[in-house]
């Protein structure tokens, strides 16, 4: 099969990935082989290939927002041809304290798709059967792909922030994940305040009906009940914290954060304001979000890239030049 390969020791010009012919994965017990029909490009993929996340394998196929069809390893629940989604969480041990207490997203020995195991920047991918999600018919291949991480993790971020119906919620950064979360917030009758760099992202927020939109150095005109930060920047976390009412919550939706700058405790954290991190997602998060996505007809803007242009897709995410979410179509 053809695949886009990241080699952690590769430093030659041409950027991150090499398109190569490699052996198709061999079926293993408890797994299904999927023919990849689409794979969304996530900022976490960028963190992996840029070295923000430590390399765990010398060679890797990235990609964890996978839409595929079952071609081998079919079961009664997943017959041949079934269309399924695969996300960042590719497996858990099922035995640790966290798995036994409904917190599999914090598993001590997790598997991460496109990081600890090969992912979907390829024509085929081998995945654990119990970490696939049959996809609703109303969500087509290329538009459901970005929902499988950006959408799910954005939804979990709203849960971690404790968002309640009718609240004032700030979204700090407005990439793929935030642009999907705003539809859910609007269905919950929330006021949405967006702070983001980049004119195109501000324009998108306006077009999606945000209550207020400001530049990265601007502060929302009201005190917020909740905020979610999507940029991998501690400075943005502090900006969100400064926008909260007493008792408000900031949820950090970033698998990598550069650093947390020093901030004034008395002015920013005092008053039972809280900072919470968002770590991965659970299978129940995925099921719940996909149901909501179908009900609300969440239909993200996408820009398509052939597999040969996987580097261009990553670069579009890095430079924030993509219109909506970048999706690779093998």
C-alpha cells in the first residue's frame, strides 16, 4: 500500500513525511483491517512530526481521524463494508484503576492512533475492533473525518469546563475544534465569545454566529462563566483566566502547551476560579458526540488533499491557511 511515513531521524529538506510503498498490515486477533477513505489532519499530528511530542517509534504513519471500511476481520457487529470511524484513543489496557473507574481516557497504558501505532495517512490501517465507531449514514466520509478528534475532544472540553445551558462561554483560538464546538454551544443557548489571532478565523467565527469576536490581545466585554483554550500557549490560558467571573472554569484543550507564564494569583485565580486540563477522550464521549453531530447536522468546512500532498496538508494546519479542516483522501 501507499503511505505517508514520518521518520524521526529524517532531517533532509522536503519537510516531514515521505510517501512510500510499504506492506499492507496483517490482520491480528481483536483487530479489523480498514480501507481508509478519509483521514482528518489534526494539530496533534503536527506536534508529533515537529517533535513537540517525544518520538516513541523510529518510523510512523500518522493520522488519527480515520474514516474507513472494514475489509478484513469482520464480526457480527462489524460486517464487511461497514463504515467506521477511528479516533486518537486506539486502545486501553482495561485493567488499571482509571479504566475500572470510568476514566479510560487517563489509562496508564493507552494506545494512541497515529502515534504509538500506525494511523490513517495510508491506504489501509489496522485498528482495534472495540475502538471503532460505526458512523451515522447522515455524516459523509470527508465531513465526518474532522469530527473524530477535533469534534470529540472539543465536546469533551465543554464537559470538562462544566458548561451549562445559557452560560457565557469563551473560545480562545478558533481552529477546527472550536469551530465545531460553537454549534453545540449555540444549541445549548449559550453566548459564545471568541478570541483568536488570524483574520480568517475571526471571519469564520462571525459567520458561524459568535456573540462577540476579538483579536488575541482583546478581552471579551463581559465576564465569562466558562472558557476553553485551543492554542498550545500558556499565555492564552492566562488571557482566558483573566476573562472569568469568580467561580469560573478554564479548560485547556491542548495535548502540548509551551509553558505557563507567571500570573497574579490575587487578581486571576483567587475567587475559586479553576484551571482544568483536557486529556484524550473516552469511547462514550465519541458515541455521544457523533449522535449530537448527526442531530445538529454538524457539517464542517473541509479542504481536501491527496495522500501525495500530506506535507502540504500539515503545512496548511501549521500556517492556519486551510479553509476549515484539512482532510487527506488516499
